[in-house]
């Protein structure tokens, strides 16, 4: 005790110094651990950089900046996607669904109005239709109620058939034999109106087939193919069967000549002095197209 009293300040200083040494040691240990972690991250960074340099393509060097080139290519891809997007505009369903969906009454009314409009458009374009033709909706045109779950797919198909009809009428084909679609409802029971090919869905799009049979001359056929190709909707002609047309659809009515009436489209030979006669005698064609409509799926679905 006497020694402690005589050396009190020395003892206090020693204890403080010992505490400071402990704190310093802990701080040094912590900093050393942090330095080791930084060194490991730095080594990993160098390893990743070496891996990138060995890749093909790599980020580049002072003469070749592949990162900038990749960014420029990304801009080009985005511009190309935006340009191609105008050929994938969706076709509005008829009728368009609101927040409450579509009712049976709304679809039945829209169906009758759309068929009547298409028949009027065909007559205005001098396109002959089969008698009382309903554009593949004959089995359901007179219905007032529809199978559960049918209204949305039927309204989509009605809009798509209307878009196809617009292209055919604008091309002024001679006559329309049929437009056939996939079955999407238990109410679709008329065999002649359907094809045995369902829609196909993948990660990017829904692909819906349609079969179109019509009669025309080569000029009108070119108009149909051009209309499909230049449409803002993505129509792809998968197959085309072209053969000489036989008799037109019997009993049809329109404002133009019948497609099998070659004399109405074949002028008489014109004789030129000192040469052979020039004859234009093109025969009508029967065309069957298998067309696929590509509809991009909404983002995130």
C-alpha cells in the first residue's frame, strides 16, 4: 500500500497506457482486416478485368472502345424495334371491352352491325359474296347468348376478320368465296367456316391463322398481297394456292361483273397494219391464302 501511495501517478499512467495499447491493438486488427478485404476485392477486380479482356468481344483498349460501340449498337437496335413496331399494331376487337367486359347483348349487336357493314363495303367495291354471307360467323349471328368465356376471343376474331375484309375490298377482288377462322367457342359449329389450326402462343406473340379464298385477276391478287404486306398489322402469307377459276360463287350479288365472265374483261383483238394482232385475254384466278396474324404479347406477360 505504501508503494502504491508513493507511486500513484505512475500506476495511473501505466493503466492508461495499457488501455491505450489495447485500443490501438484492436484498431490495428480491424484496419488490417479491412485492408485484407480491400485487397481481396482488388484482386477479384483484376481477375474480372482479365476475364473480360479475354472475352470476344472484350471492352477494348485505348484504340478500340467496344463499350461505346455496344452502346451505339443498342441505340440502332432500339430504333429498328421502334420502326418494326408500326407493323405490329394490334387490331381493335369488336366491340372493345370496357372495365366491366363485354355483355352478350353488346357482342350480338356489334356482330350484326359489323357483318352488315362488311356486306355494304363489298357491294360498294363490286365484290361478289355468297348469298347471305356472314364472314364465318353464320353459326352465331342469330344468337343472343353465348358460351361462357367466348365473348373476348370472338370479339378479337371479329375485329381481325373485318381488317382482312377491308384489305380484300380495297383491292377490289372479283368475288369472295370464304374467310375461315379457328374455333374459339363451343358455339362455333358450322364446319365450312373453320380451319383445323388453332392459334399458337409463344414467349413473344400470339399467331392466329386465317384461310381466305377469293377470285380475281392478277392485278387484284397483287393488290391483296400488297395490302397484307403494307398493313400496320403483321399479316404473313404462309401458303398461296393459285389456280384457274371455275364457276363463281352461285347466287352472289354485287355491282360488278361475275369473275368467270372473261368477256367482260377481255377486249377484242386490235389489228395493226403490217404486224400480228395483240390480244389481251387474261383468265380469272381462284386464290386460296393461308395467312397468319402475328400479335405481340404485352410487355411483362
